[in-house]
C-alpha cells in the first residue's frame, strides 16, 4: 500500500470530485489493488476516524474503513449534471472483492452513459415505501363520494380484510401472480363468489391508482374469476316461506327478514331504515335517492303487518336507525342468517332471493308487471326512459294495493295448516 498526501487520489477520482467531498477526518489512500486480503489488512491511521482506499486498476472502486471496525466496498462517480456520488456496495466479508468490483464496474459504466445509479437507488427506496396498505384509506375516502353506503362498506371490508395480506407489499411489487394466489386463498376460505367480489374491488382500486399516477398497471387484469356467476333464479316455495317466517325471532334480524318479504326492497335499504324516512301515520316509507340503487327516491306503501312490525321498534335517543346498534345500521348478517337457516331448515338461499320471491308471487297473483316494477323501484320496460324517471311516484295507489294483497298471502301462508 502506498500512502499519498491527505487528499491525493487517482486522477479519475480527482476529476469526479473525490477530494472535494472528503472531510478532514478522512484519510484517502491509493496505490494498491483491492482484494479480500488487502481489504481485511487495511488499518485505520492514528487520529483518523475513517479511511478510504481506492483501487489502482478500477478508478472509482474503493474500500471504506470506519473507527467502529466497519469495512464497506464503495464506488464513486460523477453523474450527468456533474454531481459527485458515492454509493455503498456491501460489507467486506459478505460481498467478495470480485463481486464488489463487478458491481462497481456496472455502476461506473452506467454513469459514463449518463445514468445516475444513486438516484435510481433512491427512487427504488421511495417506491418501496408506497405500499398497497398505504393507499387503502385515501382510496376509500375518494370512493365515499361516488359509492352508495352499502357498496362503500363492501369495498372497505374487502380492501381492509380480504387484501390485508398484501398491505405491506410495495405497489410496484403487487404482481398478477400474487393477486391470483391471494384470490385462490379467499375462494378457499370464503367461497368463490366472495373471491369474485374481492377481485372486482381490487381492480377498481388499481384503476383509481392509475388515474392518480400512483400505479402504472393493474395486476388484476388477466386473473381468472374463481367462479362464473350465473343469474340467480331462486324463489322460495310457500312451505319455505312459512318455515322462514316461523323461524324468525322477535329481534332486529327477524324484523328485517319479515320486512324484506313484506316490502320487496333491498337488504341494505331495510337494514339502514331511519326514523326520518318513515311516515307511520300515512303508512308510507320514503326512501331517499342516495339510498337506492338507481339513485331515485322511492315511496314504499306499508301494509298493516309491516306497520305492526315497525310499531314494536323502540327508538333509542340519539340514534337515527331503527335496527342494529352502535353508530351505523344493522350488521352481522352472516351469523344471523346461518342461525335462521338452522332453525328453519331452509338452506341454499340468500336474503336477496326474498326480493325475487316477492316479484314472482305478485305476478302469480295477477299484479300487473309495471306495478310490480314500481314496487321494486325498477326503471325498465314500461317505466324506462324519461317518463319512468319523472313518474316514479304515480303508481303509489297501485303499489299499496299490490303490497296489501301480498301481505294477506303471507299471513295466510304462515298460518296455514302443515
């Protein structure tokens, strides 16, 4: 080893500004070929807290020894705008001199081509900090203004629970293979339909990320749905309706199931029923547009059995909702539905099938199709187009007659002899 003056460095290193950035506590040496042996033998000069040794054969490739005993391979170069950069390549002993020299050569070659390996390294670190989990809350906040309450709750559940195993993954590292693997796990644990919903939610999430510039691609694209969903046609038979009604308890969930059958409305609409929406004197439920699927306000005439159920609900001071507890609407459908199935013996049905059962039952009893659509708040067929939008409340008398007819049928079914 040949020791030069305090800041004498090879000509290549001088042009790269090595001397400019070496603090007085450094000692910079050259005149040797760096190997595993010379790196291990390098000694820190007395009175100095750091030693930098540059290689003779590859200018810019060096060794840094600190007072604490740390020995690191380094590379020093000048980037395209003239800034001197020094990078740590790895620790002596963990990275061999041969591999460190190869890495230094690669970085020096890229620097000569105008690239900046140091800046790219910093960018990679920054990208690694932007994880999938770090973007979940901003996405849900942005989605709150365009999603219905029920859709937002579903999106929140899937993003925070179903996709939690990927929360620590950097966005750029979430690959199609990782998404497909997680979808398979969701399908195994929660079923194929839940996996399909989780897949759609994650796809919407990445579409938003692309729109905001946080992601370049959507890794959900190209993954396969775990189940090809078919349009459900399940309608409960009279015996099944009777069994379900008899198994309903005098609690929130039992009231919700009965109201679903009596009104034909959607699950989240009934579960999220508020006192402000009810006109119990007039016997009508005014559903605001922000709570309906088609965003149109909807009047639901209430039959006598429906009013009887609502009359039993005791208001809670400061709480807007009729059903559930806490700050929000009723939740816990899965557990309550499973218990109801066990008591009733009726299986292989969903709460949404009650809506189809109401529609089918009304049609079978001679209710005109456009009145059935009005009851269900469907804007299609005879109610489609501008006329349907502006005349959504004109069928209230017909809707009341249809729902009263249906309520009478349900009452007769529930009390019929076995």
